[in-house]
C-alpha cells in the first residue's frame, strides 16, 4: 500500500496527491509515541517521539492522556502534510472536536503562510478538517494552580527569562525540550532545574522525498513543541505549561494572498488562544499560556541583560538548530537576521566589549552588516522571515544607541541614524512605549507581580 524509505519515488510530484490521511496513533507505558500519516494510498509516514517517563504509565493514565495524544497527532501532521499540501483531509483515527479543528485549520493555512509564499504556491493551503462533537462541556474556568510548572526551553534569551519569572513565583518549576542542542543543555545547566528531555524522530524517508521534489519549508513548529509539552505535563503531573512567546511574535512579516504572513504564527497570540481552546476540550485542569506575552523583545532583552549567568550559555541563532548536521554552526553565525536583531536588542543594555565576548565580534562595527540591520526596520523590504521583533522595536533600539556614548560612534549606528531614522516620524520607535508592558495576554493575575518585577524595570 505505502512507500517506505527504500521505496520512495525517484520523482515526487506534489500535485498528484489529493488527500492527507491521519492514520493511527499510540503511546505505550514507557512514553513511546508513534504517529502515522499517509498521502493517498501511496505513501505512509511514521513519526516517533520518546517522552521522559519515570515509571511505566498505567492503563488509566494512558486513557486520560488520549485526547492530548490525539491533539499532538493532528498538530504534528503538518510536517508531512507540507510535502504535497493536498486539498483534502481524512481523519481515520478519530475526528477532532470543534476547537481542535479550528486550531488545525489555522495551523495548516496561516501557519504555512511563509511556506506557501516561499514555494510559490498559487494560494495558501486551505484544508477543511471534519468536526466532531465537543468532547465534553468545557470545564468551568478556574484560576490555574501554578503549583507545578513545565517551561519549554530552546536555548535562547526568551526561555531563560521565562524560566526565571516562573522560578520567582515560588512554584515548582521543571524544564522541557525536544532534543538537547548545546544551547539548551547549557541553559539547563545554568538554571539547575530538572530537565524533562523528549526525543523526536521524523520519518526517515523525508530527506529522500525532499530531494525527489516534495515541498519543503517553514512550519508552525512551536505548536508541535507546545503539544508535546502538554502531553508530557499531563503524564508527569504538571498543572501548567509556561511558554516564552513575546508580544511581537503576533506581528506579521508581509501581506500575501490577502492575509498577513507571519513567520512566528504559532508563537503569536491568535494561535495561543486557539490552542488554549483546544486544550480546554482535551484536558481538565491543565493550563498553557505565554508568560512573556505582555512584553516586547526589547523589554525581554533588557531583563536578560541583567542575567549574566546565561550570557555564555544562550544562542538564539537558528543556524545551530539546522536538521542537516553539515549545515549547523557551533554558535552565533553573526550573519543572519536573528544574530543582528539579538545583538541590536541587547546593545542598549550592554557594554560593547561584553557583546563582543558573547558573539565573537561586534556586528555594529562591521559596515557590511548595515543593510541587514536596516532590513530589521523594514526599510528596503519586508521584515525578514525570522524570529525577530517588530520594526518599531528595532527603531527604538537605534534611537537608544544614538543617545548612548558607548555605541553612537559605531559605524553601523552612525549610518542607521543618518539614513534610516529620517525615513520615520519622530514618534516612531519611542523607547518608552516599546518597553512598556501590554495588557493583551493570558498570564494569570497571580503571576503578574513577578512578570512586572522582571520585565517592567
């Protein structure tokens, strides 16, 4: 029926596939998860995930986790759907309830906006998911317990700030990751907290299919990590998953096919709200929210600058996380939008010598970097398809550096002040406005004093 890794087609024509199929899912007592998908009757995909389980799960525990396992199955399928982006969906292992279906339709369309644009598709994918009845009446809203919090970490500055806010609250905190890339391992070591490490194994035939012509590109990976963290939290007895997604993640990169294309779609507040609704269908008493949502990236950078213990540990450059080991870097590549933005965001709160030590060079003293920094303000094109802050944040950082004797003489800063700032009104990029905490978030009131203490300084 299905091709495996040894039978992958020599040429892969995405247009001839009509249906993406959700076939089977299972989790055994040791936390080994198997997710199966298909393209028509021709290709079968098998993904495996190993969750960090201390003792074998009972039948009752497995049964209670079934809805979260289903949610993970549906969300993680986007990795395989994108190979052909077919028009139809078949849910053969059970139909998603209404809120889950709404989440999936967003992830498999707007969540693939950058993918569709980069691949030159005629339009966004718009698959319709079948909707089953609601699993149960949604539970009565109650204040989250916040007694045992699981914080996913990616090795960057945001997760370090998030875990320190959670730790400050006094609740029990543990860290979660899929894989243990060096920045993750270093951050965990500095934090000194329990680390629940999951391992994800994509279907091994994916590389061959991509070489044969399958579509490839950016997916809403944060949604997959969130669902894996929720499943882990449920089976390990945590009551809350605390994400580290900031306010600016909701800001898109460009408009295409009549919608806003956002590289960080699954990190944004609209996706968080959809996931929280789907979670209410899937699990009683389990919460998820982003503790950094009130803050801009610039405010997070200000807080992180006061956490020197993490400065030698973190790396936000995505080159270190590339799937192909031959393409990975060991640390900061110092030549990508992410490296430039993190350097720019930290600079107003850091000494030049310290950032040279962290990054290995001074990006604002390298005139070749000017165009890349200018793009962060959306001058010369749309905001880069990377996890970078809003254009106004970059403008605010430039304004702060222009007034900072430590930085205003740097060659790139001088050019940004002379060539970029005059293109904007004086009110654009007001640092006070950018650094202020916002009110549009789902952070529980009980945690807001800790959020303000760390991020509102």
